[in-house]
C-alpha cells in the first residue's frame, strides 16, 4: 500500500541522525572485529608449514579474544538500538527497513556464539 498524503517532514530529526551514527559505528566495530580476529585466531596448519616444520599457534590469544568479544557485543547492541529507534520513528510503509542492521545483528550474534564455543 502506497501512502499518497502530503509529506510534512522537513528533515530527519536528531534521533534519526543518532541511529545513523550508531549504525555506522556498529559496522566500523565489525570491521575492527575482523582485524582483531585475524590476530587472535589460531594459525592455519598448511602443508607448507608442516613440510618445513614451522611452529604454529593452535589456540586463541585470550586478551585479543576478550577485546573481540566486547567489540562484537557493542556491534550487536548498536544494531538493536537502531531497531528500537527505527520502530518508534519510522511509521510509514515507504520508510526504510534497514536490512543491513538485521545482517549486522545476526552475524555478530553468531560470531559471538562461535567464539564462546571455540575459545572459552
């Protein structure tokens, strides 16, 4: 159903700007989590590594894993906060649904679950 009334909105209010800021911050934290996980995760045991008998780390680095855990929780909570703001500010059917925040939330929560299972 398409809304055909007069649009009385002049510009987005401060809550919409705050939600945008939270969404950008959540995605930047997610990118930061990717970088931290590169250094915190165990190293891969490739064939060349086995051939030359190089030492590899087969466990998660716990200080970095704790930072990764906190970064991912902030990312998930920022997407939840954006959902709540959008719920109260977007009332028309033509307003954006922000599927990127759904993706951010699902990936962050599933990554948190993976870290809990593997590292702790």
